């Protein structure tokens, strides 16, 4: 039997997407006993407290949220499967959600319900949310409808922590609560959060 392969798994478990990725890795390891996995638990956006090179891995599966982490992985020069495209290290294979397809599915569902007014509420400045917003607006506008987009105001401290706000699912609720009645008075039906 060949020597076991060791894979360093740098995926946090705070989000459903990440937990699903971890479940997939676990399922693969159960089916392939010649693989060894080192899972380093950390929070979304957190760096590493110890140097990655000490783990002596053959490859990496990672969700990289910071340039610091991308640089640390790049220095290892190991084959890497990357699960997010924000800070993509070199020498990686990228697996990513099709954000356009997600937005089209949501838009088409609402259009099939014959709704006339649409809104998008996301995380402005967070790349996946911005891409979904653009696709949602394009799809709905292409069918002759208008879309209101919730664009909250942030102070400088919040602007620097977009990943943290998105990771915690934080929206500026007070602003959202003021925005919704204004849009409803303007004829807005449901609000899509894609």
C-alpha cells in the first residue's frame, strides 16, 4: 500500500457552506483510508497562530479570506484546492459557487410568481454578494421590472470589517427597517436576500 497522503484542511466551521465542505472532506477520507487529514479550526478571516510549514502536508484544501493567509499558503508551494476566490493563492484549483446561477434562480422564482416589484438585500462590498446583486438586477431588469437595492451607510470602522459583518450575518437593521417601509410605500412586494 502506498504511503498515506496528508492534506492540511483550512476550513472554518462557522458557516453552512464551510460545514458542507468539511462533511465532503470527511466523506472522502472515510472512503479512501490512505488519506490523512489535519484540520486546523479557526474562525472566518482568522490567520494562523503557528507556521503552516510545521504540518508537513502533501497538499491543502482551504477557504482563504485574508491576504496574509494567501501569502502563507503560497510560500508552501503545495498543490491547493481553494474554496473561495477573494484571496486566491497561486498554484491552486478553484471551486466556487456559480453566483450568477444563484441570482437567476431567485429572480426566475419571483418572476414566475408574477411579482411586479423587486428588491435585493445583501452585503455591499462583499464580492459574492455584489456579484449576486448584479446578476439579480440584470435578470429582473431584462424582464422589464425594476429592482431596489438596499445600500446601507457604514462608518469607517464597519467598512474595514466587511468579512466580519458578512460572517456574522450582520446587516444594519435600523437602516433596513427604515428602508423597507419606504420601498413598500413605493409598491415593493417581497425582498429577495440571495
